[in-house]
């Protein structure tokens, strides 16, 4: 019965000690994203944001052309041999 009382206490200690070690980085992020440097907000995060943006645009444009190609192929009558 005594071991049931220890679990919540251990969990509470682990949670409270890890919460104290975390640094609040929100003010740093606010400075970066609110800076008036002419960049759109989705690119202000740096190189990683630029790479994600370019990969998303590449997949979007490629997927659009591929779906148009498949639609065109579906609209064409099939040749009978």
C-alpha cells in the first residue's frame, strides 16, 4: 500500500523539476518574427523555413501537373488493338 503513495510524489517531483529548468524563449521568438526586415512571416525562421517552403512548393506544383496529366490521360479515348 505504501508504494501507491510514492508514484504521484515521484511524478510531481519529476514534472516540477523539469519545468524549472526550461527557459522561456517566447520573447526571443517575438523579436525575430516581429522584426521589420521585409521577409514574409513564413520565411523569418531561417534556412529551415526556406527549405520547407521550397519543398512544399515543389510538391504542390509537381502534384498539380501530375494530376492534370492523369486527368488528360483519362479524358482521351483508349485505342483498341
